[in-house]
């Protein structure tokens, strides 16, 4: 009998005992991770024992993991926050970021707790997001077990959609910033359209996406991080150097009709829930990841502060003229402003393969199984990589608006992964322990309702706004 009082199904000895490949744990590391799993006392799979048995080559320290959490949550979404504030209003947007951030962080902790508990039940070293969901239903109440595989497939699909969505945003962001910068740096302009800039990016993006393993991308990620930090510092300089007083032209609340667009932008910004388990799985001291003063909480408090600051000061400075990326509002006549646009474009370009890596590692085994011979498998895998890059280009070309694309991706996929699935997994994992006054069900239901409301209203509003945008583009 499990701690939940349910009779757990026997573990199939042929079932994989290591988690799905994730962006933070590659094939070799997972093989190392699996060593020592059998050393866990099946009768007393204590949390500390499970952590001790992890045998990972080159594990990350607490500080390194802190940087990874920050890097995973601070992307193009932070640059779209001022426009998100425009859709909400200055003070509503400012109040909404910490509230939404606290809810998202609680969902991250839900997922983390469930993963640790379910790892013990399954007698494995660690679980990824989708495998945590599958294990929750597989070892949960009798009526839920038949849905285990379906839930795993659904979450995998949302993970793919989310990562592809990020890459589509990148394909809009890079050429848009490069075009604006080069058109003002070159006296006669480039004479190249944004679509042509996007097409020119295909080959460079393909080349960096052909890097075979995540560990080879570590220097690339470091360079991107340094450039991004420098760029954000310069952007802050432009946001606050001539900061006006809070005035009536910047409303405290905009309208109910545009509020769902704010939800999509804000939830997109908290994009790192898919990295929570991979990063914790690779830590040297995973017990330091959670907790009130742990790595996750510390990093996410900094993220919330950054989002609120960029959104508040960016909207206050540029008002209703703010664009989908704050970089596009920087002065066109200043060389420093054009330089930071190029810097941020380069940083996003170098981050693209890291976002696409998750999709590759999900798709690659499926593709390789369909072919015989290593050479054929290799060719098929790289054809798949190429097609995925071209797909993100095509989608970005169809909707070349950063703000609307961010709102759509946030409403559709980020809300599902960050707000809807974690409380469901939490309830199923600990059932029938629902707490005093059924607080676990009440809390989970409220968060799910919030996520579903944002999912529906955000998706409808984003699609309507995209249709209007395309009509005006014609």
C-alpha cells in the first residue's frame, strides 16, 4: 500500500528506469544518473538517500543552478513586459506581476514535491515533467491510471508547442531588431524587408542548431548571458534617464478587453517551469533547490522584481507608444541604442538552439526508430532539425508581431504547463490526502480555474488581435 492508501501497480521490470532526456540532462548524464538507483532501499526510499545515490558527471553547484534558473526565465518575455503593462494599465500590471509570479512559483514547488515523492514510488533517481505526470496517474487513484499515458502525451505536446513558440518569437525578434538598427546605422538604409531579414536568418540558425550535444552549447549560453545582462543594463539606462512623473496619460487600468493580452504576456514571461525538474535533477545538492531560501525561490524573486521593474519603467517612459519589444522604442538616432538592439538580437540568436534542444530530444528518438542503420538515422535526425527550424520561420513570417505572438504562446501553452497541470498532478499524487478542509483540492481548483480562464480568454483575444493585425497589414 502507498502512502496515499492506494494499491500501487507493480513496476514493469522492462520499464525505463531513467527520465526522458531533457534540456539539462543529456544521454550520457542520464546513464550516469541511473547508476546507484538500485542502491536505494526500496522499503525505505527516503528523500535524502535518493539524493545521495545520484551519480552525475559534472553536477551543477547551487550558484550555477541559480544562474540557469535566471537564464531560463529571462528571455524575450521580459522585453515585452512594457507592452503587457499597456494592456493592463500601469498599476494593475505592476500588482499583477508579483501575484502571478507567486502563483507560478507555487506551481513550480508543487511539481518539484510531486517529482520527489513519485521518484521514490517508482524507485528511480529523477523524473522529468511529463514522466512526473505519468507517474502521478499511474500510481494514483484506480480511476486515474488508465489516463497515465494520455496525460504524458498531452504534456509532451504542450512542451513542444511552448518551445516552438519561443523559437518563433525569436525568429521575429532577431530580424526586427537587426533591421531597425542597420537601417539607421547605414546612411542609405539596407533596402531589405523584415521578411527578407527573416529568410536570411535561416542558414545561420540552422548552423547553430546542428550542434549535436547540449554540453557543446554551454560556452554559447555563457556568451549569450553576458550579452543579455549588458543589454538589459543599457535598456534600463534608456528607460529611466528621462523618466516622467506618473501621469493621467498612463492609466492605472486599461480595459477588461485587453487584460487577457496582459495575462498571456505575463505568463509567457514565467517560462521556466519546464526547466525546474531538469535543473534540480542535475544539481550536486538537490536538497538546496527547494525551500524558502532555496535556489528556486531566490532566483524567482529576482525574476519577479526584474519583470515588474522593466514593465513599470518601460511603460511609464514610452506610454501607449510602447512596442512588442522595448528595444524597438530606443532612440533611432543614437549609436548606443542601435548597438544594444544588435547585442540583444545576437543574444537571442545564441539562445535559440537551447530552446529548440528540448524539441530535438523529444523528437529524435521517434525519428531514429523509423530508420535502419546509423548513417540513415543520423541523416533523418538532421533533416528533422532542419524542418523544425523552417517551421518556426514559416510561423514567424505568418505572424510578424512580437507582442501578439508572445500573448498567444503564453495563453495557449505556458498557462497549461505553468498553471493547469501542476495542481492536477499535485492532487492526484497525494490523493486521498486532501488536507484539512480539503485545502489541497480547493487550492488546486482555484489555480486551475485561474489558468483555464486565462487560457480561454487569452487565446480568444490573442487570435482576434492577430486577425485584426493581419487585416491592417494587407
